[in-house]
C-alpha cells in the first residue's frame, strides 16, 4: 500500500491546507493527516480535539484520508502507519528554509522516509493559519479562507 503522512498544526485548518490534502489524496492509496499535539513553536488557539474534528469534517468526502494525532516525532507516526513519504505544502521561499531543516533531521532519524513538497496553488500562496487567526481576532471575514466548520 502506498501511504503518505501529511503532518501539521492545522491551527486552524485553512482552504490552503485542504487544497494540499486533496491533491495529495489523489497521489496515494492512503493519506494520514497528522495533527501535531504539542508544538514547540507556538501555543495552539484550538485544542487538538477541535483541530482533529475540523479536519475530519473537512475531509470526510475523501475516502482514503484519515486524521490522527501526532504525539512526539513525526518519524514515529510515519513508521506506525507505514508511511514512507512525508508531504508538506510550501507557499514561499520562507517556508522552504524551515522545511528543509526538518526534512534533513527526519532523514537523519529515518533514512528511508522521503519528504515531498507540494507548491501551494497560486490562490492560496498567501494563506496561513496565523493570518486567519489575526483576521478573525479583529472581526474580519474568513469565510473564504477556512472550511465552514471552522468559521
């Protein structure tokens, strides 16, 4: 079986995330979306359970996608689900530097785990979860940036 893991914080999931997940689901037999439970980089706005729920609701039309909580190292979850590929979305060059470092660290931990990057579709190249959070905080409209369940 051809299995991929698409890890992220998804705080909240955006239409850009869903674009990557949808495109990726067409490339693999099984796609696991791993929701980071405890991030070192930032405090989450939504709980892990809320983020899992948002993703499950937003991907229920994709039969080969399942959502799981990612606790600990991404390579550990990849091994558990039988994934040999990590898929990450890239919006701009600034994303690449961080993702390149993570790919090299993951490769050190598991040389058989490949990282594949999908470029964001042009209409989503500006979109970030933190940007959505800020717009929502100050009362801006986010209906075209997130799935209905998040709005």
